[in-house]
C-alpha cells in the first residue's frame, strides 16, 4: 500500500511538472538556461540536474544541448551534456521501471515479437533507436523501460546513440556563443547540423528497409 501511494504521489508530481513546463515553455530556451546559471561555481552540477529534470518532464533535449554549448563551450559542454543526457535517460528509464512497467510490451500480442527482436539486438538496437530522428528523448526512455532490456544494454546504447547528436547540439550552441561575442565559428556548427540530419535521414531509410526484409523473411518462413 505504501509503495502504491508513493508511486501515485510521484506520478502526480511528474504530471504537474509537465503541465508547468507546457505553460511556461516560452521561458525554457538555451539563453534563459545560460543566463540562469552562468558564473555559478556549481554550474555543471546545476546543469546536470536540469538535464535529469528535463528528461523526467519531457522537455526537449535539444534545448539543453544548445545551452551546454553556450555555457561551457565545445569541450566541457559536450562532457556535461552527454553526462547529463545519460543520467537523464537513466532517470526516465528507472522511473518507468519503478512504476512497474518492466516487460509490459513483451507480452503485447501485436508488438511483442518486434520488442523481443529489439532486445536481442541489445545495446546496438538502443543506439540505432537513439540515432533515428523524430521520437522524443523521454518517450524513448519510457518505451525501452517497458521492455525487458537490461540496464547495461540500455545505458551503453543510450550513451553511444546520443553522443553524435549531442556533439552537434553543443557545437551549434558554442558557435552561437561565439557569434554573440563577435567571433567566428558558426559555419562549423551549421555544417555539422546538415551532416547529422542527412545521416539520420539515411539511417531511418536503412532501418525501414531492414524491417521490410525481416517481415518478408517471416512471411516466407510461415
């Protein structure tokens, strides 16, 4: 009973946070985050805390990636952004598991087999899913938590899958900071963004083709 009450209370807190995030979404942007914690000696810790909260409250990860570049530059921005993103992913995954979601999708009559294939792919399947553009970061955390995927595969795949786009986001943020300071550096960020989007587009097409081939093989074997 106590655990049920705790889960219900935690869910209400998360839902309230999501509602507040929607209401004040105009105030959630990279410059606001930078202005809020810039110069604070605990800025990295505060920023990582923001990353974890953002993951739980379904705030787009791009906002934090750009803010990391604005705050810390390309090198330390990437470090704190990927650490925060990984911890945020772990928080979202752990929360859904704590709520009792583990293995729910495996027993679904429609998508259970597809989920089992993804689990067999381990961290590689998680990394590919992270690289595909479109699905929100928090949605992926919750979706994967509803499988029987191991923590090890989830964390390794999430880290590797989030690293490329995190680098691009941080680079763009750092380039933006250089522009505000009257320096150069914006061109590299734009080029990296274009490369990242192009790579994601082709990756998505490859994933669709692979799925079609699997379905064809299944039909043939049947």
